[in-house]
């Protein structure tokens, strides 16, 4: 996983997903910050029946999709699944037709449609990644978590 220096990034995307049951009602949220101006874009949403991983992926997709032009940015997340997928696993999945080996057999990548959308967005933007521990007091992560959990309660 690539880690960047947050002081060098001019745009930072904080994301989180939540799910009550897995599957169950879920929510996603992001905070997109432009560091030089302090401007923020905050959005959240949810689904009636989803998984936590789908909500984590959706938060990043929604955040990247909100950008109006190609941007170099840092994605900050507590989801090793999302960050490892973007920084390490995706290249092999693509090379193998969006499949991977599981118990010695080739299987389709779970959440493939979401990963393919992230792949498209990764081609537009220049991304770096920072993993943070969830529920550890990081202000933007906690904010995203609250928003995502609240969205999951709307169903």
C-alpha cells in the first residue's frame, strides 16, 4: 500500500462505509477537502440491502465521481479492502479477467462492477493512499462514520 504525506496533497478524500448486518441496510459517506482553501464537499447515502465492503467502495466512487476535473489526491480510509484493492490487487484482477484464485479455483472478483468503476476513476485521477485505524479518534474518519451509520438507519 502506498502512503503519502498529507501535507503535500492539495485534495484529500476521507471515506467510510457502514452496514447493519452483512448484508443489511448500509450507508456511505465522504468528506472531500481542498487543503489550500479549506473548502469541503460532504455527501452521504445508503442502500436497503448491501454489504460493508460495497459501502466502503461506494464512498470512494462517489467521492471521486464528484470531482469536476482530473485531480491528484490522497484517499484516506480505514478500509484495508479498498486501499489494498486499489494499490495492489486490481492490476492482477484485470490481468486475469477480473478473476482471482480462491481455494485453488478461479473465481470472479466480488463486487466486480464497483471495482471496475473504481478502475475507470483511477485512470482519470492520480491517487495516493493512506490507511488509518477506524474508531480511533481521527476527526474526518469519525465524521464519515457518523454520516454513514445515520444513512444506514434510514432503511
